[in-house]
């Protein structure tokens, strides 16, 4: 059993072990850097817009300057 689990069998492809085409540097940066940043900004923007139009007094800007 130990012989069948040796690293030499890692060279043989198993069912479902079919790698796809390689990603270019631009595609990799877009997928793993730009897309999460854009998604974060969209979610943060939607949250800020929803909080601004909320009737909840804890989510709107309640700061008023002091007058004497």
C-alpha cells in the first residue's frame, strides 16, 4: 500500500485532473487584485447609500454644530 502512495504516481493524471489554460499576468491581477477591490467598493458604496436613506437614527449623520 505504501508503494502506491509514492510520489512517482503523481505524474499520472487521474480522472478530473485536467488543468485548464494558463492565466496571463494581466488576467491574474485582474482576477485576484482588481476584482476584489472593485467588489469591496461596490458593496461599501451600496451600504453607505442604504444607510443614508434609512429611517434608523443610528445610521444617519446626526452631528450638528454647537450654537451658543
